[in-house]
């Protein structure tokens, strides 16, 4: 699948404020500074679509981008937040939970993990909660161009081993790089496969 048209469709903090046109949603989430905006822009072939920032925790809203009038790419606020108050943290958690638990159009959540580091407790806790809440998800390991293929594989294997302690069946995962475009085709084809399944 190739994305021809990607346009901003609206921001919300509650599911009731989502764009009126209901389309299948594929959402992206990760800890602060995991490279989410860069990845979204790379997938859509538009460097200015999602706002990238050097300040972690910039996304405070649920942002919908309409893709080829067929589906939404949804940019969610991060978890494991940077320096914010307990009250703000709770508000962001409420915004995320409201969307991932109540949106009937959500087909899949992509959880982004920085491939250069071990998965941290925030990542593992979040993924565990997705399992408990039965939210369908896949993992995208970002910034994969920053290390050689052997080191990358070793790090991903290590992270997946950690998940094996809790999961009988491991989630689908991808390696990506916003710099080189690595993973773009695989991720978009995976989304395309899901869209084809639901249209039958």
C-alpha cells in the first residue's frame, strides 16, 4: 500500500469529539521521544504532517489524520511522561484510555519502542495492560538505523524474551527507521491486510 493523500482531520481529548466521518483507525503510541511523529511523517511521505518536537511529551491530544479517505492514522499522547504533574499525568492517561478502550473503530494500536535501549518498566506495564484489556496491538521498534543489523536483532530478541514471560503468543513486530524509510512498506502492507479482511 502507498499513501497518496494524508490530511489532518481533527484533534480531541474525548471519543465524543472524534471526526464525524467514521473510518477504521490505526493508532500510534509510545513513550516520550521514541520518534513517533517522525515515523508517522515517514509512513505518510509528508515531513510536516505530525509535528516533531525536541521537547518530549508534546502531543497532548488525540490527532486524527485521514488517509486516502479510507482510514485514520491516529497519533496518541505518549505514556511514561516527561516532567509533568501528577494531575496532568492522570489527565493524559484518561485521554489515552478513553480512546483505546472505547473507540469502536480502533483496529490496531502500534506501540513504539526505541530499538537502541532495553524495554523499560513503563513499556512492559503498558503492553501488559493492553493484554488485560484485550486491545489488539503490534510493536514497532524505532530508530533501527542507529545500530548494525546484528546488534538490532539481538536487542529486539532480548525485548521479546522479556515479553515471553507474560505472553504465550508474542505480538507482531516491525523494525523501522524514519531516516532510511526502513519498515515503511511492511507496516503499510500490514495495515492494508487488516483493511482487506474487514471489508470482506
